[in-house]
C-alpha cells in the first residue's frame, strides 16, 4: 500500500461491515518511546480539566462503537 509517497506493508482484518488496516513497521523504523516523550514537560492539570478530558475520550470511544453514553443522572443499581 502507498498511503503517501512511501510503500508500506499493511495488515488488513475484518471489522464489522468493513476492514481495519494497520500499518506494519520494520524494526529499524521503530524508535524508543523516550525519543518521543522525553521533551514533554510534567504538568499538573486542574481536576475539572482532567474530568473533561476523560469525558471527551469516553464519548469518542462510545461513538466509535455506536453505543449511547450512559446517563450520569441515572441511579446505579
């Protein structure tokens, strides 16, 4: 497969009514995670911001699988 200008191996697998493609990488193309994350500073975020971020992530995951978010106001059983 050629997604941009370089040919890359791709793994295709069935996913519902479509296909899911995962780009495969060669060992020499994989870099250490420290190369990516070492320059990101440590941050202490306000709890409201963390709750909002968690809500956005959960909502995105639920929307991708086509399931409605559970209502927060519902009583837990």
